[in-house]
C-alpha cells in the first residue's frame, strides 16, 4: 500500500515535469509569475520599440516582447503575444492620436458634424466644431488603382445589411455611402488583410456599428491624405 502511494506520487511528479517541457510556454516560478514572452521580431519592430521607449535596434528581446504584449493587453487587442505586427502598430497610431486627432488642423472645423478620414494615418474620427464625438479608430482605405476619393462628401445612402454587388456578395455591414459607391462600412474578420479596400473606408464591425448610430443622411465626410503603400 505504501509502495503504491509512493509510486503514484512519483508518477504525478514526472507527469507535471513532462507537461512543463512539452512544447507549451515556459512558466516562471513564484506567485504571480508571467509566461515567457518569445514572439520573434515583427515587421513593425522599430516602430513599436520607439513608441514604447525601448532601445530602437529592430531586434526583438524578451523585454521588448513583454512591453509589446503589455500594450496589446492594455488596448484589448485580439493578439496578445508580443509580436510587432501591422495591427499592433496601427493601435499605437490610434493611441497617439487619441488626445487630439486634429492637432494639425487637417480636418476642417465646422459648426456641424464632420466625419474625418485621415488616409495618411489610416484613422477616422467625428467632430462637431473642435469637439471629438467619436474615435479616433483604425480604418483601411483603398488600395492602388482603387483609392478612396479625397475631398468633401456627404452620406447619401445607408444600409445596415448591405452586401457588395461587385465583389461576390461580400458583406458590408452598417454601410453608409458617401461618394459614387464608396462607403464607410464594417469589415468582418481581419481589418488588415490584403493591401487595402476597393475604395471604401473599412472599419471593424463594432466601430462601424457605433458610427452608424451617430451619423445620418446628409452628414459631411472629409477625406484627405494618401494611404501608405499607394502611389496616389
């Protein structure tokens, strides 16, 4: 009987050791310990290092990884592994703009509501006068040869359950059309897949839903700048 108990205890110890070394993240000892951060160097490594006040060398260290992961957790991103991808970089752009997205005054200040679409930074916000009513939030504008058209526009058609008649019935939830078939709308899935939209201003579905509740027909939309990676 005693032999059986000792054998069971030994097996339990061996099994635990095997689990810790079986390909999962290593666990540091001690109360409140964190998992080791082991994400590789990402394409936006230097940008994240600079934003997070880390040594800017473009090479991932565990300290860099932990700092990036802490930012991802703090901003409630779906990715929380410390990898410096495009979505994480875009989140830093939004964070930097949050206190005053119109600091440079590129979106005209009017007494009425204006949806500001900044293609340079790939962000959107809504302002009345100088008061920000919504955002800033991340967006995706048109790719090469299908760029989102700059200038003044106005919302002329709204459809909560729009599907594309040009692109294989692709869903366009909370669509608000502002110029010649281009619309503000939600993009299910990864906002950053592909090189850009087909001209529309894509938002996450949650952001598009919130924008839908705020805007109405004839609301003004002002678009400026150039999407990074496009030639126009």
